[in-house]
């Protein structure tokens, strides 16, 4: 069985606890609360890029362009819109990070009844700051480069299900998925 692990580094996320979530930077919302390809997370003195960009990957036996969510340290100058002539906006947070929930997803695929693939990815991260939450979620459509941003309470209940993953496979494919929530304090 082939295993692919694209989960975010929990040690990196652990390093955020107790630091100030200064702001996040992204394209302005037009019609929805989602943005394309990148959100800048300004935590303490560091800048992180939460990206969801298409790249060629093994998608259950076929090499295809799928959006892959990544989290990396970067420079402010690298936080720029995927679109030309679009100025990003900064949303101040200014609160201490008290916990982060990582919503990880395990996707499995059996082919002709034999386990063939196990794919792990981070679907969303939810920050607890100042008694409220802010979430950043990778779209469930495999090729979509959208990142949904929400603010409020009990955001774990608002993370999208991924039941679409279970549909429209040829009969020899048997998909399944489950989620785990890792709370970092």
C-alpha cells in the first residue's frame, strides 16, 4: 500500500502557542469568505504562508494536478495575490494564541478489494485567540485552490464534510475517509 503524508508539522504549530497572532493577509472577499492559493499568517515575529496550490501528484494511481495545502515560513514579500493587480488586505487579530486545532483527514482507497492508498492531509487549522476562533480550511474539491476563512465560535462544527470524495469512482475503487482533530495547547 502506498502512503502519502501531507499533514502540517505539529511541532511548528506547537511553537505558535503563547505567541501573538498579529494578523492575517489575503485577497479581499468578493462573493464568499474564501480566497485563492495563499493566506499570510503573521505570528509573533514570523510570517507563514498557508498555501493551497495545484501541483502534479499521484491521485490514487493517476498523475494529475491537484491542490496541495502547505504551511511554511516565508517573508512578507512572498505573501502576494495569485491574481495580477490585486492588493491584499490585512486583518488585525492582535491576540495570544491559546490553542490550535488541526483537522487532519485520512483518505483510503482500495482497488479491486485490495488496500492501495492511504493519504493524510491537513484539511483545516483553527486558532483559538482572545476567546474566539479563526479557521483556515482547504476546499474539499481536490483541484480547487480555495481557502475558506471563518471567524466565530465552535468552528470545528463548520468544517466541510468530504462526502464528495466518496462519489463518482469506477466500481473497482472503494474510497473511504475519516477525520482526526489534533488539539495543540
